[in-house]
């Protein structure tokens, strides 16, 4: 059990703010923004984040500033997520995490170059939410349960941890049932990922299918995702990564297609037979 959290005083950054937030999910304890003592670092019930010059998870010490200059970008949040055993899933499901690691470890100039954008453009991505939360987190030396900033931090930590763990659970479940279809029109071939209607699958199972495509390494081959329609007995069809080689508006006149978006990126059909679904996909393919 964690009795308290210590992080550095002075200006606050996204990595120490989020590292504290994640730990609050299961440990609703006070946060103290000060330099740790030797006894703090030795105490296995006190989590020391982003300060202290030591990474030793057994003693709940999560600092990265002592790492070599050329160390892979790793921040306090990275270390806490590793400790919780969800770091790899977080990197897979949260594209912003790698950017946060780079920004904290390499600074805005190197991060902008890594993202292949100029520093001015990077600055335009700042949000008033980030500024206000970090400003108010830095304004106090202590944060306790019941206080506004503390409660918001715990909410953020809860949502982040539950998003990662729930998504992994749904993805593992869905991956047992998905099928990859190999389709052909003329001399061209493409793939589609299909999730059949299975009893017991969560209603939002279709929301993880994009991650399943990436897990299979088929991002360049899969053009469409087909999954049960949550509002009817048929199926929904959507473009993967909005690939314009599929245009579902081509299906607007089909009697078993009750919705085809004019922009062509999604359609819904009452068809349930695999052969019919595949026919509709091929008809939508612009080769």
C-alpha cells in the first residue's frame, strides 16, 4: 500500500502530473511537492516520482533524470506504467504517450524535429486544459483528497488505467472471433476484417477492431471493417483508415443497404450472409 506520493516542487509538467494521477487510481493518498529525503527514498510505502535520482520500483522510486543522455525517451509516467504492467499496452493504445516521453526528455526542439514539424506548429497544439491543470497543480505544495485538483487527477488516472486495461480485455476477446477476408475485383485484391455476431461480446466490441488490424500487421492491406450493427440485425461496414479505395455510396441503391453515407466512408446493411457482405464490399471497391 502507498501511504503518500512525493514529486518535485516548482514548475509542473505533464509526466509528473500524469504519473501521480495514475497512482491515485488505486491509492487515494495525499501528494507532496517537495524534495525527498533519504528516508523517503528508503520507505517502501512512499512513492517518489520524477525526483530523487533513482529508479527502483521495489522502493517505489520512479525518477528518470539519472538516465544517460542518449537513453530512449522515458519519463516518470513511463516508469509508473511499467511498474503497473500496462506500459506496452499504453504505448499501443495511447499515441500521445510517446510524444509526452519525447517532449519531457528531449524538449520541444528535438520533439518537433522527430515529429517532422516546426516548433511553432508544435506550440499550437497546447491546450488551455493542460495549462490550467498544470498551473494549479504547481501552485500548491500539497494536494489532498477532496480538493478540486486532487479529485480531477484521480479521475484522469482512473479513466486512463481503465481505458488501457478494458481495451486490452476487449481486444483479447474479440481477436478470438475475427476473420480476415481476402477479396478480389478484377486484377486487384484487398482484405477486410470481419467480426461476426457472437453472443457474449460487449456492445462496443467493434471499437477495438482497428487495433486488431494493427496487431495483425495488416494496416496496408485491410481496407474495410465489418461488424454487427448495434441498432439492427445486420452489419455496419466502414473504411479502415478512411481508405478512399472503398466508396460505400456505391451501395445506395441496394435494397438491403438502408444507409450509405454520401461521403462513402460507412454503410449499414440488413444482410447477414457472408457471401452477400463480401459482394457488397467488392461492389464498393474502386479499382
